[in-house]
C-alpha cells in the first residue's frame, strides 16, 4: 500500500507558531515519480544502492545560533545551569541530603536520560529501514513544499516536531526522512520501557532517542533535569525535538486524544515575544 507521509504541525521558537507539511528541498531527480505535490522517496531507493544511500555524505542544515555538537558538552551545560543548581540546593535543604549527593543524583538522572547520537548507528538504520520500507510499502510520498520550508526554518529557529503515534513506524519514518533530506536528526522523547531493551535501547539512544519516565510524580529533581535538558537543546539549536502528543502508541492505527502533559509546556522553555 502507499504511505503518504506528512507532518501535521510543529512548534518553532520564532516569531509565530507555524503549521506545515513535510517535504524535500528540491527534486533530486526530475524522473522521480510524483503525485501532485508529493515525491515518492522509495522510487529512488528502488533504483539505486541502499548501501550507497546509507554511506553517503550526510550534511544537515544547521541552526544559525550558537550550537554545540557534542553530547558531553550538552550534559555539562545542563548540570552547570543556574536553574538546576537552584533546584539541587532546594532539594538538599528540604530532604536533608548532602548537596554533593543530590548533585550526583542529578548527574545519574541525566546520564540515564540523555541521547548520544552516533552517525554509524544512523547509517545502519538508514540501510536497514530502506530494505524494510521497500518490502512493506509500495511508496512513501512526501510533500515537497513543506520540506523546503522546514529546511529554511531549522536554520532560523529551534523546532519541535509533533507527529502522530499510530505505530512504531512514525518515529522511524520521521528520522529516515530527516536523514534523506539532509535535515538535522531529531532528539526523540521515548519511554523508559525502550531503554530496558538492552541492545535495541542503546541503538535507539545512539540514533537520537532520549528516555523519560511516563510520569514524574512529585519528583522535583527529575523534572528539573528534564526541563533543563529540553530547554538547553532548544535554546542552543542542538537538535529538533520530537514528542508524541498522544503519550503512547495507539495500537489501533487511529490517532488518540492528545494528553496535555509535559510536551505542551515546551513553548515556554524558549522565550519569544511573538510566539503564540
């Protein structure tokens, strides 16, 4: 069957809240099969080598602001932030736990949570998913105008992607298409149950997933580490963020009602007078 892929909407921490469809910068081959304003990305995959595609030069467009490309630098920025230091001191006073111990706990939480992108793992997924998608889909059609706009936006503003979550294919397709069109790979919010799958969990972490609890409860320190991690990525344009508003996979191939939880608070992380 055909798979028509488009992004429902995303948040840009810029002058306004933007809606758009997913699409490519420009046709890579004038002979590519198109339906209206959509391009079938599997058409080229069926004609050329998947290994060559996976090993090609990946040169994503970059955010114009100050960026850090290393996961270790991102962690340092989070742990040294004023906001996290404030919460660490507050938790230490309220619980009676020594300050150093609370700081160490924050570091453990961040280490458990954070993603660490490795291009070799991304290339493995690019090769494998090409085989899988060609086997199960007749076509994957992507809106052209939307990708052109997204390629411009990611250079100007931090971006949050909010795809549907009808199946596990959703986040795999998103990253696959970002790689295909030389867009920066997203940092994907994933549940802790994925992290428990040793090999799969580590491969997902190395391809962009960061792991969070489904409920933070009253854990003030955990919330502080999470919010500072997300805030730091957005402010520094480290990577687009990807959240699922449904909170979980629907299991029925139908979209679920959005859960108004942590992801709805993301826009306040990046101050912008024009953001609505």
